[in-house]
C-alpha cells in the first residue's frame, strides 16, 4: 500500500506517522509544490491521498480539488481534512465539489487525536464497525401534507426522549431533503451535517465514529445527537436508496433510538427508505381536509400501499389540535389510522419564536407551552412503550405542566 500525506500541521504529521504500519509506504509533503511533485511521481501507484485543506490556503477549491483528482488514478481514494476557519457559503461550495469528485472529508474542528482516529479507521481498518446483531429503533416522522408541523414535533419528541432516556443515545436525522429545516429550527451554524458524510454513505464506507463526529448537539442534552440535512435541496433526488440504507444501518448500530424527519412526498430515496424501514411511522396531520384527506390519501393509494404497507402501519399525531372530538373521528375514518397523540396549538407567538430564535417548543417552559409539552410527553411515552423502554422523570418537571407527576404518571401515558 502506498499513501501520500500532505499536511500543514507538524504535530498532526508526527501523530499520523506513528500509526502507519511498517509494510505501508508513506510519503509526506508540507506544501503545494512538494505535493505536486510527489503526486506526479507516484500518481498511478497511490492507494490513498490524504490532504489537509490548509496546504492550499492561497488557491481556490474548484482549482486544486480538480487538479489533484486529475493527477491520481481512479483507484486512488482522496481524503481531505477540512480547515477550521471558513464561512458557510465557502464550505457549502467546497462540499458540493467534493461530492461530485467523490472525495471524502474529515471534519477540521477536531483534535489531532480525533483526526488520527479517523485516518486509522478509514485507511488502516477496513473492517466495518457495524454489528448487525445490534440495532437501535427507528421512528420516522412524516407530515400528511407539507407544513403540518412534522419537523417541530420530531424535534420536540427527540428532546423529550433523550431527556427521559438518560442511558440511551438518541439521534435526530434530518432527511427531509427537499425542505431541511432542523438546522434553522435549532440555529445550528456549524459545518457539520449530512454533506460531510455523503460521500462515505454513497461508497458504503461510513464508520460509526465518523457519523458521531458529523453530528451537532444541544447544550445540556449530552445523549442527543443531531445530523442536519442537505444544504442544497436540488440534490434530494440524487441521493440513492443504497446511500440511505447504509446511513440507516450505521445509525441504528451507533444509536439506541433514531428519529428521522422526512419529506411528505415519496419521490425521493430518503422518504421511501425511512418509511419502509421504520419500526414506528408517525404521520403528523392537521384537522384540515387538504391534509388528512386529499394529500395523504393520494400518496398512500399511489405509493405506500404498493410497498406492502397498510393503513394500520401508520399512527397519527394530530397537530395544532382544536379539541374538537369530531375532528379526530373524521381524521381516523378518512386515513384508516389511529391517533396516538393530540398536540395542542401554541398561542402567543411561541411557535414563531421557536423557529426564529432557535428555542424548541419542548424547551420553552412558558405557560403557553405547558399543554404542548404534556402532549409531546404522551407521544414519547407511547413510542417508549412500543420499544419496551421506560421513561424517567427529569429535574425540571416541577417547573412545567408535569408538576408533581412522576414515574407513575409517565407509566399512565403509555397505552
């Protein structure tokens, strides 16, 4: 095996050199000129080319990425260690170029040891980290019609489950590829997310550690991980079924509970695969005829039933509930599925605040969200019960609508 390392950081170079096996021929360069000379000499023999982005600090990515791709053979796998200091527009452009050129990425905002671990896993450990005998549970949230509030409900349910399952790792997947809004809902501004691992998913080489490092987290909820979605919506239909299958396999091997937020329309691999593979399918619906009758029934009759799914394979969360008993009856009759949670409408602009200020409704302890929080807890309790998990009370229950209602209350929430 022959590897070329182009690294700007001397400490990182030393750390990586310590993990290179003796039988591997490793070449090192420390600037663009040295790299070009070495690649020209070894171009057809290289198995891996590992480049630190900072090597090309005075070059445009659309120039140097294409150049190094053209200098090596098709068999050479290129890995780029990202720079820390870049703006979001630049990073988005960079990610898109790498995706087109099949270049994989390593997050730059890592310690030297983290980067060494990434290289060690991707280059020197070819065995998969996925244990097929260990699989977390997948729950997919889908809106009956666009803007029925599935993303809001998925985010709040993820937070609730993570807080009340302290021994479990929970992942929120934003696979609503045509309308990826989790990043905006939570005001996430990092370079992490699905674009960082998309090439790994496409090649079927995603490692568990790589997935973990591509996730963001909410302060104070250490067991909740969030993988934000695509930043370019036109890529949604380019994502393959195999790519999503691989991501879900690795995610379920890495996390105890996975929640996927997907788009309403089943015209993309992410929606189809997440719904088909789910252990639980929650359809977020409103008491609006275009939601529970027109849109949903059209898609169910034309798509979902042909995948072998029955109406009873879906369960409903009635969002923005107006407490009209006949609404629930009519919705269940029309959709053929049972309502497992009725989620109240939030007054006084709390819903807009949740989006505009990155404050998830479930973490808003104002009076107007008390009923909403209780409704989300009911839904979380139902999901936990189906997974044979028991929710625990949390410290701030006394500050919310759950005052004085401890474990016994939680058990009563689980049908």
